[in-house]
């Protein structure tokens, strides 16, 4: 249980908002990323037609020292998704004229009550232009985290890029809105506890990279499967097991046999 899907939307020209349509599964979690080339375009509102709750990352908007004042990454999490087809809308502070990207990623098996296992990490802008990037690291203490990195470039890329995930990572999204910011997201699913370096590469026009890195905690729920609860009704009626099956019990006292939580007739 980990990564489910990713959907992105790109927009350019003069606009006051941008939208993305997707269909998640109820109960899963999500990360949402917004990359912009226009500082004034940093979103002031985000919402959707389903009524999900968006929690802004503490780094919003992330613009590391030395990056163009117009470049940046913003992000949000949704701990427990409302399912079904829905439209996400990002609203700006007035009209903007530039190229922006929004991407949403769905995750299963995450801990909705404490979604971020450790504090997010912001990777400082690299010191020199390069095609092979190393933009920060994150350290986790708990096995089973899903690690997510959103990576951006410091200058516009006017040709389509091929992004490659670093060793141990899987590429999730490539952002190629070439009149604006470009970059990628990558992931490590169900990671062992430890330190992970955010390494990635691009195919041309070397530049400085930067990133925001998250660790999504795994669910703490038990996975022992359905337990059998046979109800000893005097009228011989049907009873229901926790797994959703039914059976007809005998009329007799019930005996609890922990830890399997099974009730069986006392005379058997």
C-alpha cells in the first residue's frame, strides 16, 4: 500500500486561477504541489468541489536564497480524501501572466492522524549549474514511510526535459511547462528507516536545483484480518462476523478465546 496515482495540469497566459480534475479513492491521502515562475502567482486559496481539507506545508512558498524571485514551490497535504470525481481550484492574488503547474498525488495506507512522519526538509539551491542534482536529504526513524520529493529548477527551460530519478527513487511526475518552471517529483515507497538523499538529473540546459522533501507515515492500524464473533442467540437467528460473513450459531453460552477473539459453543 503506497503510491496510487498522479495527475497534473499546466496553464499559461493570463489567468486568475487554474484547475485540475481527478478521481481519488475515499480514505486515501494526497500531496498537492504548485510550481510557479511568477512570484505574484503564489496561490492564496486552494479548494475542491468535494470539500477536502488542505493543510499547507510550513515552507509555503519555498524560494531558496539565490533563486530567481519569481520561482518557487508550494505544497499541501490531504490526510483523508473524499472520493469521487472532483475539481481542484488554485486561486491567485489577481491576474497573472505566466506558466504554472499543479500536480496531485494519491497515497494509500498512510497515517491520517499524523501524516508527516518527520518535519519536511527544504533543499537549498545548489551552488552551481549541473545536469545531475543533489538537493537535500531526509532522515526517518520509522520503517514504512513513503518519501516524496518535489524538485524544481532555478531558470526557465525552453526545451522539453527528460528527468531521471536518482538511485533508489522512482519518478512520479515530470514538469515540462517550458515557458515557466520545470522539474519533477520522485518517491521511495515503504522505505526502511534511514537517511535518503534527493538525487535526480535532467537531460539538457544544466541549472541549479532545489526541493521540498516529505516523509508520509504509514498507517498504524492493525492488519490481523477479520475476527470471528459467533453470537449465541436463543432464537437461533443469524449472527455476523466482523469480516462481514454470517453463520447460524448453536444455543449455548459464549466463550472468549483471546487473542483470536473467537466465540465457540462451550460444549464443543
